[in-house]
């Protein structure tokens, strides 16, 4: 994908240094040793220091995880490359010496992800620090199940996003003043109970490098790589045509299938206490991450009887602008085995942290309250919302043949649905492409409402009023608001005529529609000639008001009004911002869709 190879900064060295400086601008508690690419807490404490790091490109890990309650220091390599042993030794020495100068010697915990270069360089630095008399422990995190035991061999599992849970929980314990032995023990316990797997739609591109993907290596447009590593390493398989539910199902099976001897690294059964982390690899929109997270949570609930005690969803460990996500599950031991004084892991996860890369603002009390909520409480809010949106169904004297009205409205709605591709095409030229789908969604919702035997009672006011909440729920955006205002006003106008115990005539409808147009004009400056749906609406209403005119006559002038918008420069709506000459080629999509409705109605 060409978009993944375009960058605002193409000098990788300058980019890494600027990224590190940015952390200090955003968090005044953090300082930078730019020569060694070390971010560290400004204030010296009496607590254990926690140092981590690795190649750049995984932001906000690791630098933005530095701050009180999380990491004390982080060392950055170049993009996707381990920092040197000397850089890491400098970080350990810096933090240890500051602590010693303040009269503390709590020691340093080093946490590192399981990649050969990282383990060797961090290990070398740890040994040098020990030789210099620094109390130091090291924990290696390998949580990725994308590559199983057989293929990974002696190397073991790669470290990916679950690592941030190790950092947060051990950082919280250190902030509480616990000794190095227990902080390291908790870090190892978390690492031992972690499983993660990722999936990506495309390889990432490192700024400044040439595009190296060959046609054979690149992923096809309908292809996803399951288990891809955070440096473009291959995963377990490539699959074509997988929809999100199938993809999540495959990923969860790799995490939770206890019968898979190649990947059963953490035995998590029904009803176990788990923490769920759904991590954005960098390029997935917040909205799409919401859809992914919902799918993961619901499949865990429905297929595995797992209800995460904590859910973290967001950007914690990226692969530059990776077009993918990862799922991590932490099995939460009820007993840490490290003594009764060690707080529960969930409490440590909930402890505050002043790090810009950590986002979890929900306090323990809120999680606990949600866990204790009864089904009745959970159902109360939706029920209340539904009752609030119920339309005014007060009976009126304005009667009509329900069969005839049902038939006419059905024809109009089906005409809109049939015209959706055409409307959408027009809107992709002069708008954002959603007009057709929005109108179709509203039409389908009303048709579903009409399928109920009680949808048409013959009471015109009550029947139109019953349609209003359907439109309000199903149509959003500008057009949805316009239709909702218009229909609410129409109900009011019809009710004012309901003293007459007869069916509404064309002039009656025209008068009510005209009153609705007047109401609509109070909320929008749109008038005929502005290239909006009003160009089809007003001619319809005006023609219907003429003596002897039929709905068919009114629909014809509505179509003419819509056609007249072709070549009309927009004064309102998104077309104003889109610009270009598209308005010369196609009519206004909203006006066209409304004219189609009127023509169907006239049938």
C-alpha cells in the first residue's frame, strides 16, 4: 500500500531523537540523555528503578512509559534495532548512582522483550552493572504465541504488546516501595502468565529505507497475516478473505486452545480471572479499534465464558504505522506466591502512573461496581432510553385508508433503496459518499417498521408519529437531522388539522407540508437554488398546493428540481468544501434521493 511508505520525516536518525525529545515536552517528570538515547525520571526516589527499552518504532513503548508508577528509565535503539550494551549500562549506572547518592540502594530491575539482540545487549549491560556492585535483576518477556514451540525452538516466544502489562504491574509495586526481589518476582509471574498474538493487513515501512517488499512478499488486498511480529517477522499463516469475526476466532483459538501443545503457554479455562489488552499496531482508526475490541470481548464471553476483569484498548506498543492489532490475555493468579504483603495484581494494574504512554483512567472502584451490577441494572438504561424515544401516539380524528397509505409509502421507500447505488455514486463525486447508504438505511428501517401489523392504524397523525423515532434512530448526519425536524413538524401540523373527522385531502397535505417547510427553514438557511434536498422538496410541496394537482404531478416537478441542481454551485453542505467541478456533472445526491421517493410514492 503506497500510503504506508509515505512519511513526514524520512531521516530515521533525526526522527528517533525528535521523538525522544517530544516525551520530555509532554511530561515534565521525564528527562533525556540524548547522547545515549535514555529517557529517565527526573526525581530520584528510594524505590527500585525499572529499566526497559528496545528498538524505536514501537512508541509509546518504551520511552513514553517512563514516569512515576511505571518505568524509571528507557533506552532507545535505532528503528527496530536493539540499543547497544553501552547505552543500557549507562542507563543502569545513571539510575543506580543517583539512588546511591541520595542514600538509597534499592537496585534496578531490567525488563526486556525476547529478541536475540535485545537479550544479548541488555544481558551484557546487566552483567557489567553487577560486576560494578549494582543490585540488578533481569526479566525476559516472551508472550507471542504466533510462532509456536516447534518453529521457535531454543529462541522461544517473541515479546510483543503484553510486555506493557509487565511494566505497569512491576512499576506499581516498585512505586509502593517493595524490594527488588519481590518486584522482579511479580514481573516474572506476569510474564509467565501472558499470551499474545497479532495480525496485520500489511508490512510496515521504515522511514528512509527503500521499498523492499517484492510482489511475492507483500500481502494481497484481501490477505491478512496472523501472528506477524512487530518488525514484519512472519507469523503462523496468511489467510485470504477473512472477515473480522473469523480472524478474531482464529487468534483466540491460538491463545486459548489448551489442546494445542504447540501454543498452550497459559492454561486459561472457563471463568478464569483475566486481563484483556487489545493493542493498536499503529494505523488502525480509533473507530475500527472499537469494532475489533467489541468483537474480541463478545467472542471471549460467548465462546470461552471469559469476562475480562480489566480491559485495555488502545495504542500501547506499535509497529510504526502497522495496519494491524494484537490481543493479549493475562491470567491473573489469585495468589502471587510472594507473600501476603504483595497487593493483588489487579490493584497494581489500577495504580496511577504519570506516563504519557499509559492510558487507563478507570479506577478500581468503578471496575468493581460494574462487576457487581445485576442484569436488571444493566438492562435499565436501554429500557429507559427506549421509553423516552416513544412517539406521541395520542389518537386524532384525521383518518385514512391504511392499506392505500401503506402501499404508497412502501413504493416510495423501495424506490429510494433501488436508487442507492446511483445516489452513492453522485455523493462520491461531490460529497463524502454516505448519502445513499444513509437514505437506504432509513428506508429499510421504516420498511421494517411497516412490516408490523400494527404499523398502520388508519389514524394519520399517530401513524406518521410512529415513523419519526424510526428515522431518528436509523438516520444520522445532516440529512437525518433535517428529515427528523421535518417529520416532527409534520406531525404537529397534521394534529392541528385533526379536529375534522375526515381524511386529509391534497390541499390538507400541502398545507401541513408547507408548515413543516417553514419550521425546517428556522433551522437551516437552505433554500431552492442552494443545491440541497430542498430543491426537490419545495417544488413538490408548491405543486401539491395547486388546485387539481396530483401527487404524480408534484413528483414530476420534484424530479425536475433535482435535475436542475446539476451544474448548480453549492452554497451549503459538504460539497462546498469538496470543491472541484463535480457539481457540473451530477445532481445533488440528497435532492435526487428525495425525488426518487416522491416518484415511488406517486405510483
